[in-house]
C-alpha cells in the first residue's frame, strides 16, 4: 500500500502557508500590524501528543527546547509559524519550535507547557489553524 501522507501533508501545509502570507500582506497593506495574532483560516484535525525533554537542547529551528519551553514540533510547518491548537474547548496560541521526531500517525509533538494548558494527555486528535 502506497502512503501519500507525506506529499499530501506538504501540499496542505504549503497551501495553508500561502494563505497566511496573503493574510499578513493584506493586513500590513491595511495598516493592521498588531503584534497579537488572531485566528486565520479553517480548522484542521491532527494527531498530537505531549513530549518531554528532560534537558534543554537546541532543536532544528535553532530554539533551545526544554521542559519549560512552550511550542510544538511539526515535520513540515516552517519554524516560528504561529498556530492555534484546540483540545476539548481549550485553545492555545503557540508556535513551531522544532521539526519533530513524531511517531508514525502523529502530526504534532506538543511541549509539556502547551499540553498542560490544553489538558492533553497521550496521543489525541486535536484541532489546529494558523494565526495571522
């Protein structure tokens, strides 16, 4: 059986990233350049689980990721992109801080501070969307 998850995820991430770039360009043209991010676009679903780093270590994005670092690891999304995560009514604004070592079938590795804010334990289905 051939898997299209990798190329499909890359195409979806590229389309979503293009939407974010357009939204940012329009906002800047209209003089809306606030530092607080607001939700942009549709919600997507993905599998996510908390991951722990007992020692702080520089990740693939150049950010030192440790037990108190908020963020997510994702294999395709660009470093620093801001996203909203939602799980059982809890919504958190965070960013990609690493290109993760996600387990098969899982899209996001969520750091402990973000997992605690979401109430996420174990591998669960979450919703996510880009922030503008």
